[in-house]
């Protein structure tokens, strides 16, 4: 017989050796480190993409908003402000033409646009308490709203004014019973005044504040006290009958609006933004400032100026000036009005940063905004400069 060697089963392993454990830990640490590197790189990329997208979004909105508002400068219905002769075809019942402005400069609609540099010029009284970012420009607009409602009839006497408007009054008008600022215009003339909307009638009863009732500079009606010398009501108004409705005069009512745009920090923080101050919808006082765009650190403005001879120049841009250069040489409010009437376009430059740190380098960087050098803090935020040139088309093409 053949002898068989019995099969011997090896003993099962009871654990890991120290070397095997150390190798396993090393491999795990390498894998963990790699995952952390991938996560960190992804996080940095996400922060940069999010910061860049926020900057681009804010820059696009800010420039579009400024474009829309600036294009309304000089708009007076079917005519531009440069074609309206003060006190002959345009009357502002809120502010005197030749001197002081009893209600403050916010009512000076004979000057639709003006600006100043924060810290380098004295702000108007209505903006005296605003904590502007120093060396950033402040833009002030006084414009007619682009929405309007047709006029059915106009009646007036020495003390009162009634304007009946179409019954389908749009929502841009204030609630019934509210006193606010209105513009009444047709292709021949325009008037700005404070009135009260009662149903579908605008009423002015006596000297409604902030109207300047006895304006000695308005004398065309034959009296030194001519409070309601509305050129439209004195003109021959054509009427157009509506099928199944009342006849409409060739006149319209708009809202008269004041807008101040500037850069300041959010209250209690160091976060800058582009802010807007405007009239309340149902009143003649200014509403609280509202933040339009966060992250705007600086705004610079340059104004396309017509230097040609004549009352309003020749309608072409000869050079770009700072706000201080536009205002230079104006000895009185009327002369300053005339200087700003020569502005035909506006260049805008905005420095915008991301709301949060975007993991970019913290080295010191400088940015040029229309020739002005701005050095922001080294806080790791993404920053970009946005520039645009906006034509005041009502002054260029609607004279």
C-alpha cells in the first residue's frame, strides 16, 4: 500500500502586524489629503465663480438702472427742456428761477441734472446728513416720469386750479387724497406744481405747500402776483373726441420725480452700495434711502459738455468735464441752470466688489475710474470696473 501524508491546515491569522497597520494608515492619509485638496480647490473655484457672477450681475443692473434714469433727463413730453424758455414755455411753481429755492434744491426742476463730488463740495440741504463715501460722485436728477395720463379739462382762477384726467388713471399716480408733485405738459409748454389728487381731479387750493404762490418772476399774465399762470391753460388746446368717451385735450399729466444716486456704507457696517433717495409716492418729502446695488465702492461721472456759443450751444459734445468743471463760473442759480443745460451725455464708471471674500490675492491693487485712481482695501474680494456712456437723447434728438 502506498502511504499518504496527512494534510495539515495552516492556523488562521489573528490580526495585523505593525508594519501592515502603518502602511494602511499611510495610504488612508494620502487618500484623505487628496480628497481635502480636491475639496479645497473646488471651494476656491466656487467662491470665485460666485463672487464673479455677483459682481457681473450687480454691474449689469447698476449700469442699466443708470441708463434708464439718465435717458429721462430733459424729457418734457413731446419737447426737451433745452427747447423750453424759462417762464415763457416752462414754469416751476416750486422754485424761483432767479434766486433762492424756498423748498430746497430738490424742487429745482429747471435743472434736471447736476452732480458733485462727496467731500469736495457742499451737498444740498436735503442730502446734508448722508454719510457719502468720500471722493465718490453724487448724481441728482429731477425728471418727468415716463408714464402719463391724458387731460380732459383744465379750469383755474387766481387762487385755484382743477385738472380733470381720464377716468382710467394709471397706477403710477398716488392714492386719492395725496398731495404730491405733478407735471402738466403739451408740445408748447410745461408746468410743475404740487397738487392733491381727488378721484380723477388734480386740485390746487390756494398756496399748497411747497408751491411758491406769489412768484414775482412770473409776470406774463399781467400781474406781479401771478400764481397760476399756466401756459397750457392759456394756450388754445385741441381736443380729440373718444368713441364712447369724453374728449381729451392735447395735454398730459406726469409725476415730477427727484432722484439722488450715491455711494455710502450700509448702516452699521462697512459694506458699500449704490443708494437711491427719492420723493415719497404719496407726498412731497423725501423717502428713506434705499439700497439699489450692494458692493458698489465708488462712482465717477464725466459730463459731455457743449462749449459752443449761444444760449444752448449747437447741440454737439465738445469735451467731457467733471461736475466741478460744469458748475465753474456760475454766479447765481440761473447761471448754474444754464451750465447744466449744456450737458448732452454722461460717462459713468463704477467700481464693484463681490459681497464676500472670494479667495483672491490680498495684494494691494489700484483701479482707474475715468482718470481717478481708487485704492480699495486688501480684503480678498473680487473687483471690477464697469464703464458706460449714456446719451441724453431728449436733449440730442428732441429739441
